[in-house]
């Protein structure tokens, strides 16, 4: 599957939605558990999603180049 199906942008869109929901929750959740949860899970999750979206974009570029070269 290539990124040209919108996977990369869809992933980033989902991350933006998730981040908005997390920001609302974090605004009312003020304790050590929230801080620990954010440090252990939320930050890693957002970094992983950004990295995956970037990789999808790079794969899309390569697949498009292969299609052009093989056409």
C-alpha cells in the first residue's frame, strides 16, 4: 500500500484530533499520574506517529519514482 492513498495525512489528522482531546483531558487532570502517563505514553505515541507518517511519505515518493521508472 502506498502513502498516495492518504495514509500519511490521515495519520497526522488523527494525531491532531487525539492531541486536542488529550489537551482537554490534561487541562483538568493535574496530578503525578497524568504527568507520568504523558511522559511514558503520550510523548512516545506522538513521536512514533510523526515518524510513521514521515516514513509513509518517503515510501510514497519512492513508489512514485518506481512507477515512473518502470512505465
